[in-house]
């Protein structure tokens, strides 16, 4: 109590010494204390304040990060011999490490901060789909027509996970630990792979009534659901109820009038699916509740006429941004586009000096601002923050 009393006395004394405020009530002009000497510097300071605010107001933080990503000469490299059919990026935060799979079975690995890329040939046919294992990125899984392999750097082996008579198109993990996966077949069916069972055969092959299955993708939260996309069909199934025949979808994503190149769930909630269709449309569906038919949220006209020499476009979500996806483009100058799920074009990545071709296959780093685009002669282009 005495200490508090003392303190009170001290404050009263100080208050008596400090001069009374001279500032009038009401609005005051924003002029600095020693106006005459520093007027130019003050003007600059206030202009800077205005400018940085303006940038923040017209661009979201996300757009700001997209704008900061650039392509330099060093970050373009031929990594595989032929057309890029798949790309994967290692989740490392310090070193940019990418893998590209090509049309004739090559996998190129590239440490982007280094000169050379190194080519391996673990497949006989096109490498259609590739992912680093989410729980153990020492494993690079790669799928070609006849086989799914796991490149294990700790053993220096491209092991075989499953071998198939039918022709495989794509795969995705059913769990983060990558012990089971769903695979799609060009003949339309899908199958489950369980790595814990011995041998390299598939567990269950299921006819889902598709003519073609090009992509399969597992829901990020409810991992029993996967979306399959093929000719004009895009449907969501529950893997727990798959049987060899007579499978009924949980949901259908209707409206496609030509063949569909890809369908992927949004990365955090799975509340959206984006599709690319040969009818020149990108469609975003609202999959927040999985009723038998789900509604289209937005449609974007998008020239998909890649022709026979280029890989077809696949729109992929930015894993860091639940509502934005990335897709190649036929527009000139050559560019890679970023859209919001509302259909709004947010950003175009281009560089007239170093991006002179169409990038059909792209991948975005899970935590850093890095985008990798692959073209049809084995070249990768890495846009990154400087
Ligand atoms: C990759 O590049 C980084 C930066 O130059 C270097 O420190 C690292 O040793 C390289 N790693 C390999 C495996 O070449
Ligand atoms: C790749 O093709 C060669 C030549 O046709 C064949 O001998 C080999 O068995 C094939 N490899 C695999 C893994 O199927
Ligand atoms: C992988 O995860 C699933 C589901 O969480 C679990 O049932 C399974 O035992 C795990 N497998 C391994 C090898 O850890
Ligand atoms: C791929 O990119 C490289 C470098 O940007 C370019 O020289 C090459 O012509 C491109 N390939 C195709 C098929 O457009
Ligand atoms: C409208 C249109 O030109 N659609 C094209 C989209 O791309 C596919 C495949 O390249 C073509 O077959 C379609 O004609």
C-alpha cells in the first residue's frame, strides 16, 4: 500500500512538470514538427504510405505473392528428353527439388539451384502420374501404363508396387502414409492397391461404368471419397463400397459435353472440384455437400485446343490456397494462369524471354511460392520468389 502511495506521488510530480498540451480540438493538418527543413522528405514518406496501402487494397496478399514470383534464365532447363506428362515437387523448404516424367518412361530429377538434371529410366511407357509420398518424401511414386513404382532414395531402387495387365492412367493415395492407393485405368475401371499385402497384384478392380478414366483424386478430408474423370463422366465414389461391378456414384458432376482431362478436389476442405473439358470450359463444382448431383459454381471459357503434340491441360489447385487453381493456356504471350473458384482470372505468369511455349503440366509447392511448368519437349520452367 505504501509503495502504491509513493508511486502516485511520483506521477503527480511528473504531471506538474510536463507542459500542458497545445493541440486544439478538431481535425489537424498532417504536417510534421519541423516542417521547413524536411518538407520534401515528409512528402516522400506520406507518398510511400499511400502507395504501399494502394497496392494492398487492389491486390490481396495472395496476388501480391503471385506477383513476386518470377522466371529467370537459370530456372529453365530441359530435364527429360520428350514431352512432359507429369511433374512432382519435393516438399523441402530449403532446396527446390523437382521430378518430371516423360512420354517414353524417363524421369528427370533436378536440384534447381544446380546446373545439371539427371535422367533415370524406370518405365517403358509414358509416366502419367507422379507424387512424392506425403508422409515420406524419400519415396517418389511414379505410374506408367503397366506399373506403379516407388523410387526409394534410401535404397536407391525404383521398386515395383503393382503390375497390371490393363493400362493404368493415374493414381492417388488413400491415406497420408501412402500404404493404399486408388488407380485409374484407360479402359474406365478403377482399382485399389494395398502395399502391405505381398506381391504386386491389385486388390480390387471395379467397373464404374466409364469409357475412360483419366484422373482419380482422393478427397483431402474424407478419404473414403474419390473423384474419377473420364470421357464425359465426372463422378465421386466411396471406396468402402466399391465392388467389381454395378457401382453407384455418391455424386455426379454433370454438364460436360466432351472429354474431360482432369478433376481435382480443392486441397484443404474438398469443398470444390475443378474440371478441364474439351468443350473449352473449366468448371468449378460445389462439393461441400455430396448429394447425388452437385451444382456448378462457376464456368470459365478456356481454349483447350492443345492439338495432338501437346499434353492436355489439367487444372490443379494451389495447395496453399483453398480457392485458387492453376492451368496452362494457349494465349500469347505464352502464360500459365491462376483463377479463383468464382471464375475470376487472378494472375498470369509469363516471361517473354524465357517462357516461349505452352506449359500443359504444372505443379505448385505445398508451402513456398514456387510454380513449375513443364512443356512438350521436356523443359521445366520454375517461377519463384526472388
Ligand atoms: C543442391 O543445390 C544446393 C544449392 O546449390 C546445394 O547446397 C546442394 O548440395 C545440392 N544438392 C545436391 C544433391 O546436388
Ligand atoms: C520394357 O521393354 C523391354 C523390351 O520390350 C522388355 O524386355 C522389358 O521387360 C520391359 N520392361 C518392363 C518392366 O516391362
Ligand atoms: C496408414 O494409415 C491407415 C489409416 O490411418 C492405418 O489404418 C494404417 O495402419 C497405416 N499404415 C501404416 C503402414 O502405418
Ligand atoms: C519448350 O521450352 C523450350 C524453352 O522455353 C523451348 O525452346 C521449346 O521450343 C519448347 N518446346 C515446345 C514443344 O514448345
Ligand atoms: C471448342 C474446341 O475447339 N474444343 C477443342 C478443345 O480441345 C480438344 C482437344 O484438343 C479439341 O478436340 C476440341 O475441338
